[in-house]
C-alpha cells in the first residue's frame, strides 16, 4: 500500500532554508571550494558541496543553483556556487 503525504509550500521553504544552512556549514571548513575553474561539472559540484545527486537536482529544480546544459552535460558557474553559499542567490 502506498501512503501519500502532503507537503505544504511553507514546509518546502523550511526544507530549502535548512538545506542551504547545512551547505553553508559544510563550506565553512577550510579549502571547501578549492577549484578556481569558472565552470564545474555536476560531479565536481557534488564533491565540493558533499551532496548527493538528488540534492543537486533539488537545487536546480527550486532555482537555487543556476546551470547550463550542453549536450547531455550540466555545468555550473563557480561564482554561482559561492553566491548560493553566501545567501545571495536570487
């Protein structure tokens, strides 16, 4: 039997805030963003942020992290990752 759980917009906003707080905390550690490359691939972003593919997808879907798609690959600007962590995304 499948159980459905309804999530409100406010609960989603709270989840987003908590997720961003967790990411910021991870990046307060020394050498969190080591790459000086302008564009990063998904696996590099996941390694830097120490997040799963589904968390990265959530950041794309909710507009927290802009990206560019070329062919089948997704690219992220390093400055957008830094802006996200500083809370200036949007």
